C-alpha cells in the first residue's frame, strides 16, 4: 500500500501543478487581451502593452518548463537520485 499511496501523492502533485499552470496561462491571456485592447483604444500612439506581454510571458514559459520538467535541473528525478545516493551511503 505504501507504493500505491506514494504514486497517488505524486499523481496528485502533478495534477495540481498542471492545474496551476493552466490557471496561470488563462489569466495571462485574459489580462493581456484586456491590456492590448485598452492600449490600442485609449493610447494608440504608444504601444506599451508589449512590456507586460513579454515580461509576464517569460514567467509563463518558465512556469511551463517547471511543470513539464524541462526547466528544472533540480527536479523530481534529481531529488530522487540524490535521496537514493544518501540512503545507500549508510
């Protein structure tokens, strides 16, 4: 039962991480769409929305990398290997 419980906990963490990313992405899209419209309607001579689009976009991309494992060199697999290394050291 311990292994199944551990697998369940890992799956639960993964689902939460995915959910958090998708919420982040939807909020990014909605807010930036609003900013683009606001900028183009009220300040068409000054394109300032690009700064929030790019800055926040970098954050969304980084968040995505951590969720899918591409952006974290110290991810779950690294932690597992280190734990096994120190456990076998005894």
